[in-house]
């Protein structure tokens, strides 16, 4: 490892990336190519993917693939409410983990278009930690783009 490389922690809002890439492009994000690109230029000290556990086989295979690439996969149960709506939100968990990681890294890499993370990125910036956000341009909150150090648009080249 090159001592000049940034120490980075990666955080993936799996549901957000899945739905935004599907809506914008009809395809899935290529996590393996993403990992290789980040690892070439950075020292990945932690990588966590936050997903919802529905218990289906396809999701289990996807989560195993993420683990094989190098991600820790954190799962929350999928909750169907009596009114038919669903709950499965990792925002607080991601926020806590980013705040913890910010003490030990030079940069946080967040894959999400969720504007709820804008204040978090402002806060870690106060600690001198930079933030790279990867999101689908048309489906990423402007507040998130403005809050991060560098915005990387997810394009068709980043998909399977």
C-alpha cells in the first residue's frame, strides 16, 4: 500500500442505489468494478453495505457477493405495516457509523442520493474529513451534492 493514499471508509445505501439505478437506467450498479476503482487510488479501511432482509434467495446471493467483494453487510428486517406501507430505513445506522469512522479516515465515500445525509457530510467536513458521494444525478438531492466534497455521477458505465 502507498502511504500517500487516502484512508477511506465506504458506506452503501443499498436500497437507494438499487432503486435509483433501476429507475434511471433499468440496470444494476456494478459493485465489483466500483470496489476495484476505489481500491486502486485509496486504502479502504472499512466498507459497509446497508440492506433490507426480505429473506429471498436473490437477495441472499447479492449479499453474499457483496461480502465476497469485501463489504460488511448489515441487514435490517423488512417490516410490512398493517396499512400496507413498508419500513426499512438505515439512515440513522449509516449516520452513526459515518460519525464513528470519521475519527479514523481521511475521506468517507457514500453511495446514496438521499438528501437526509447533507447535514452529516457538513458535520464531518468540520472535522477535516472529505466526502465523496456517488449517486444517480437526476435522483440525487441537490442538498447532498452541495454538501459533499466531490460528487461522482453514477452513469451507465458504472452498471452491470
